[in-house]
C-alpha cells in the first residue's frame, strides 16, 4: 500500500482508539454525584478511584512505552484497550468502594495506560511533514469523548439506570477500540517519511537514549510542567459537572459544562496542530498557556451560566493546544531513538498530576463545602507550568 494513504488510515485508527477508550473515563464526572447519592460516599473518596487509575496507568505506561519501542504498538494497544473496556463495563456491578477502586483504579488504570503515549509515538514515526496536524487529529478523540460522554451518560442513566449505562459504555467502547487497534502498526522501510529540511530538532539517529534522557534536567523540568497541566485538566473535567450541579442546575444541564470544555478542547487540538506546522511548536504552546490563564481568571468571576460555558470553551482550547504541543515537542528535544520510553516517563508525570488534581479538589470540597481553593489556585499553576516548559525547552538547540 502506498505510504501516504496508509499513514492517514493509521491516524483514523488511532483516533478511534483514543475516542473509544476515553469515553468511559470522560463519563466519570457525570457518574460521580450518582455514586455519592447512591452509596453515601464522599466526593474525595470517589475521586480517589480515578487517581489510582491515572497513577497505575502512568507506571504501567513506562514499561509499555519501552516494549513498544522494541516490538511495535499493536499488541500492547489491543491487550490494554480490551482490559479497559472490560473494567469499566464491570463498574455496573459495584456495591462497595473497594470494588470501584479495583475496577476503575487498578484494572482500568492499566487498561488505559497505552492509548496516549502509543498514539503519539506511532504518529511521530509515520509523519515528519504535517506531524502537528496528524497528532492533533488523533488526540482530538480524547476531547470528543468529553463532548459526547456527558450528555450520553446522563441520557443513559435516565433511560436505563446508572448500572446498565456503565455496562453499555464500557463494553461498546472496548469492542470498538479493540477492532481499531488491530490495524495499527509502524511504517515499513519504504513507508518511512522523508525528513524535511534540517532544523533545530534532534535527529532520530542521534536522539537520546532513555538513560541519557533521565540524566538530562530538561526531562524532569518538562515532567513537572506536564504534571501541573494534567492536574489542572483533570480537576476541571472531573469536578466541573458537580460544580455546576451544586449551583442548582440539573444533571443533564450541568453535563453541558463538560460538553463546552470538550468543544473547546477539540477546537484547540485541531487549530494548534495546523498552526504549529506553520508558526512552530514553541510559539503555539505559548499561545495555549496565555489562553488558559485568561479563561481561568474569567472563570473565577462568573456571573451567569453563559459565562461559565464560554470560559470553559476557551479553557478547553488552551489546555488542548498546550497538551498537544508538549507531546509534539518531545521528539524535537530528545529525538526518537527511545521516544516510547521517554514519553512513558513524561506520561507518568502527567498522570501523577491528573491523579492528584481531582482528588485534592474533591477532598478540599469535602472540607470547605466549595471549590474556591482549587479553582482559585489554578491560574498560579498555569504560570508555573508555562515557566517550567520555557526552561525545559530553552536548550533544545544544543
């Protein structure tokens, strides 16, 4: 098969994997108040299941990335997405908190450990030109999950109950993502893209090994930058529906907050991918951070539901742009020799933040009865992540 059409088929398959596996995760914020009302569990305790998911997934992803560098992405993708779909489908049977931790936290975490980093590494190896656009089209599936999962979950809960709703979401997503993952592979020799004109990027043949990257301070600075971004992104996506619901909005109406965030994130993925191929990765990420800061400050001074939705659209654009460009910047800084393993380490940082953010916000809500503290601290976290990214990428020409 000719390399040009084949590489876009790989993008389509990886988009399907990303969208499918992220849907039951995106729905978790809608089910959170349902769990709290049904079992009288605290929001902090329920959020901890998601924290376990992200932490264990990050640890597992480190090994999965290294294995994919040697053996390719297909097998690891197929095994993990089947596990994720099965785990979320079985959430329909929970009756105790430890069962939620086992299914969502442990099994779901391992099952969701591969889709982001293997999608990023696979696209990087298939594309040189249009890499930003291709990566954005794959990762936009993650955000489309947030657009559709909220209203879909609320509708399913109302029609068939929360147990059947989670069973349908998990089993359907597991089947679809498995079929898509079976078509994913790395390019063969004749399909490897021709490199563009030499630039500031690190060539694949002289890229850093994992050991060299671990000894490079840029790795750890970028890791903390991504950790903060993950904490912010998941804190908003998990708690924005309960936040809106607490303001007296119905569950179906509150789920629109998640949809607004998802619409912004989809737009941010696609636009940043196109723009970065024209003006550069590092300029695009600065614009993404600036938009996040403005949106979070606006969120703190909300005066209406319309203002809430508008701020969340802008916030989604900024988060998605920065996240996509961070993934795109990694091969520019470190090369692709050990890209899977290096991204696995960075992915662990993102997941640690994503695990801590929702749990911290949940427990702070339990203590104070409001989200004032976590949302008030968010602009400062954006500034810190922005500064760390600038520091971690400043010596990329060396």
